[in-house]
C-alpha cells in the first residue's frame, strides 16, 4: 500500500494524498464522521491502516460467514477474502469499486461454469476429490484465461475474481443456486464496503471510481505530458 500523507488545506478541507505518482485525493472534507483521517494525523499511519483493515475484514467476513452457514456454501469465502482485503486496503483503486467487484465475479462464475460445460465436466464432481485429469486442467486454464480476457476487455478488472472462476472450474461449487449465492455475497460485501469506508470518512465510490483501469490512467498521463509539451516551448 502506498504511504499516505495528510496535507492540511487553507479551507476546512483535509486531503490525503498518496506519495506515488498519479495518486488521488482520498478524503475531501473533514466531517465528524472522518475518524480515520483524525487517527492518521495522530498515530503511525501504517498501524492505523492495519487496524482498520483488521476490523473491517473481521466484521465483513463474519457477516458473510453467517450467509455461508445458512446457505451451506462455505466455499464462497475463499474468493471473497481477497475482495475484502482489496476493499479496505486499497479502497480508492479502480478494481476495488463495486462495479468491478460485481462484474468481475459474475464473469468469473460464468467462465468457470462455461469451461465445465465445454469440457463435459458440469456433473463430474469436484476435481479435488476425483483427481485432476487432462480435461480438468484444460477447463481450469480456459476459465482463468477467458475471465482475464473479458475483465480487461470490459474494463472491469478485479483480481480476486480469478479465485472465483478457479473454484467453479475445479468443480468445488457447481450448483446454480450456490453460484447465485456467491454473487449475492459479493453484492452484500459491496454494500458493506460503501458503508464502512464512507463512515470512516473515505470518499469511496458508490459504483465506479474516476479511472476505470490502469490502462486509462496511463493513457491520461500521456495526454497530460503531451499538453505540457505543447504549452512549454522547446529551447
């Protein structure tokens, strides 16, 4: 995670900037709810972020564990764990937005199940129990490759969705109801991310951030450099 530095403004605003190139404002206004900003100003920032991720991750997964208990789908948790860390460790990154999470996991589910259908393994059971043969290996590779392709193509890259597609293509979760539970759990996690991050004072996006992907960020950076070259006369 990039180190963050509090920069007090002349107005009533307080902004947190990343120290790396192209970092963006995280907190816009100092409100009574911006507890995280005040803690970052008083205590070691890495410790504050670590405790924040600890607390938010605990409560989020505890709620989703209850969902898994009720629906008898414990394997929804491995793919949601990385999403949880992303939501609260890099909340302002594009891939941590609700749009990327919902679409990314949906693509992972469809590609995982689609690879099973293509290889005729939708009723073959779990590859973990029955062993992994050549068809299973091809299904796993196909599911992950197509998932990555579609996420980049549709500008909804969400790395934790790779775990979802592997769980499905390995045959660990294949029932349609259980696949639907995964997406419902992702939606609940998105709601928690919006609520918790906003209550902490972060300007977390309700749907998608200002930049959809690193590719767009690099492109906008190049355009900015081109404008500077036009404005500044060459010696």
